[in-house]
């Protein structure tokens, strides 16, 4: 599981690209928190393994996740015995 907030997506995308090339059979999920649609980096590369949550403003007709990443959202997406990598601003990672 890869969990990123804001610019924390940069190192996670490197990991995701490598996994896609070298180990495509290994399951992965990317949980990506952004403030608004304008803040989504790598939009064209994000695949079906990606869940985005918007914290301030959503796209029109958005029916997906909103708000900060918390235990409930991670619990819904994470595998019971999985490993997670978290990248983002200090307040995001320490939370």
C-alpha cells in the first residue's frame, strides 16, 4: 500500500512505476490525498490501483472519497497483512 499526501506522491510514483515494470503480478494500492482537482500530479499515469481523496474541493459530480486520510479509509483499502509506505508533509505522515 502506498499512501501519499500532496507532493508525497513523487517518491511513491517512482515505486509504482518500478512495480509496474518489474513485478506487475504483485498487488498494489495507491491512496492519494490532494486538496483539489488542480493539485493532482501524474493524472495521466494514475491507474485503477489508485484511490484519490479530495480534502478541500472536489471535481464536479465527484462521488468518490473526500476528507483527510484516516483509519477508516485505510482500513477499507489495506490488506490485513500488507506493508505500507507513507510520504507527504510532516503533519500528514506523523498523524
